[in-house]
């Protein structure tokens, strides 16, 4: 399929008319992946789905399907080779003030100059740009440079194989002053009888306690937190002080055909670890000694997994499916979101199980709830259901009181929903929440990973006011959400 696009909005605009050549593999997949793998021969490039957003969505769904995407451009193309006029057009596409565009033109900033500019330069006397707009410019610049350096670009995607997916960060992370991983907490806030603190642990890297696109998580009965350090091909195990004390690195060379890419984690009551390996499209079952017991559900394109007794529940975003398997991998039941009359859904994300064995699943338009036989019970979060309107809900988890926590990613917030469907916003101040896990004890501990490029684990702790206070030297303001 070849598609020619004129008058492109966003950062692709200055690059002119594009030719998007894709090598197709037919796999009878409906929906967004239709142009690549199956039936629907359309892509929505309307005003509601701006081109750059649409290509980003296509990229994520391709990689979730196990398809490797790489750029057909050379690494010296794109932003680096832009002239002054192209840079100004790029800035206009970012919807920045005309005064900023004029300043860039007066300073004759080319693509090569933009690559070298720092936050100090843009906020200094030559440009006098506000901190927020400075960060916006540098973030968009770094996104493009990251895509060029990794060989992944939304401008000219080409499917080259069905090998393991590689995730390209969508955002860049603020520089961490300390080289040693540590927990940084924001100032506690007054919330009635409890105190909430928000912080992060880790930074980008491949040392213990450092991450590269962490995704799914699970709390072990011991209180340790397992984190799928996806692009580092490992699982990190953090102790109760959030320090890395162990890692699961699989497999030995030659065990599996593709690299191990942990995507999501679930832990059984008898301490078996179920890990979805996106590189090999399988679930790996390990014991507490990190030994592989078996591999199951081979060939399944999954996004999130959860356990319900002797069943595994799994979502398939591209296939619009919620499936139940036995713990040995046999399929028991399945729901396809576009085939049901009640509780229709698209692109399911996360799945979790309540204490009374109800299944909670997030999808594009809200939250669906099913009984243990996968029969639809109710929903909330969409326009027709009442309550708060969710925008692109992602991760879900359940606490011991059966409260449902939802990552309302499009609204940059986490929502807590009680059994009586009472809603409250958890004071996280976290941008783009993706996966979430909760541990209940004397302190309620919520761990959150953020979408593509936030290379740390965000932590939200809820304690009683009489609890021991955090030392003053540990208290630092968290990174604020974008406006």
C-alpha cells in the first residue's frame, strides 16, 4: 500500500509530501491494523485523528502485534537537515506564538542549530522563551532525534519482519541530578486523615535500579515489586525500600528464537510468576527461584494479563479480544468486542480481578465489568454510563477493599472507584499513566509506569498522619503534569 499525504499537520508538515510504502502481511486482523494485516482498507487521517497521532497509534499497534518497524530514511535526514524556513514551519505546526517563530528566524536557526540548543539557550536573552514552551520545543525535537537514531520513524514506516518489537520513547525524561537510583518524594498534601506522597524511583539506563521503558508490574506476597523493564529485556525486583535487589534475565542464548521482552506480569497465590513475553508471543511461567516451569499461549498477541484462580485472563488490543486460558495455556472462553451486542469495546488494554471474581477491563471508551464466566455485568467511564468521563483509560488494579483504580491517561490522572460507584481522584500529579499495581498494608503503595519514554516507576504512598515522616532531605517537588 502506498499513501501520499499533502498538507500534513504537526511536526511532519515541514517535511513535505510523504510516500508511505508498506510491505503487507495478511493476517485477517480487523480495525486499525487492517491496512497492514487484513480487511479494512482505510486509515483515519481526518482532523480528529491528526496525522502524527494516527501514525503514532499505528506504530504502537504494529509493535504490539510483534511487527518490527524501521525507518526508510537515512539518519542524517529529517530535522537535522532542515533550513531556517522549514524550522519556522515546524514551530508553527507546534502551535507556538508568532513571536517565537520570528525570534528563530531572526537568529537564523537551522536544523543543525536546533539540535545543539539547550534549555538555558532558549530561556536566555537571545530567545526569552518561557520554561513550558522551551520544554515543549526540546521534547518534540528529542522525539524526532530519538526516532532517527533508533531507526524508527512515523514518517516512513516499513514492515520488515515479524520479529520482536522495539519501543521508541514518545517523550524524553528530565535529567536526574543524582547518578545513584533513589526515591524522590514530593511534599505531602493534606487529605483528611491520611497523607499522600508522590515520587519516582529510577532513571534511564541499564544498571540495577535504572529502566528503559518499564511497563507491567506486580507486587509479590513478600512486599517486593516486580517491574517489566521492557527494553532492557529483564524484570527488576525492588525491595520495600524500592531498591533493586534481584533481576530476572531470560532466556539463556538460544532458548527462544527472539529476545525476551517482558510486557506484563501476574503472580499467583503460590508464588508462580506469569510473564507475557512480547518478543516471542508467549507467557512464561517461572517459580520463585526464577526457573522456567513452562511456556504457554504461544503465538498470542497480548497486552495485559491477570490471574483468577486457575485461569489466566488476557487482552489483545489489535484483535479486540478478552480471553480466558487455563494456567497450562488452553483457551476456555473469549469475547470479541466488535461481535457482542451489549458491552461493545475496542482496543482493550488492562485487565484485573476483584475480590469477588469480577473481571475489570479497560478499553478505548471506558471500563467494562464481567462475571467469572465472561458475561457482561456493567460499565462506566463512557458518555452513556454517567460518572466521570474517562479519556483513553489504560491500567486498572484492585485494592483489598474492592476499590478499582484506573489510569485515566488522557486526563493525566488516576481515578479510584468504589463498589458503590463513588468516584475520587487520587492526587498523583503524574502524566500519561499506563500500567498500575497496588499493595495494601500499613501503607497503601501504588506503583505506576508511564507511557513510552518515562524511564522510571512512579510511586504513590498513602499513610496515616501519625506514621513516621519522610526525612526532609528526601522531599523534592515531583515533575509537574503538562498543561
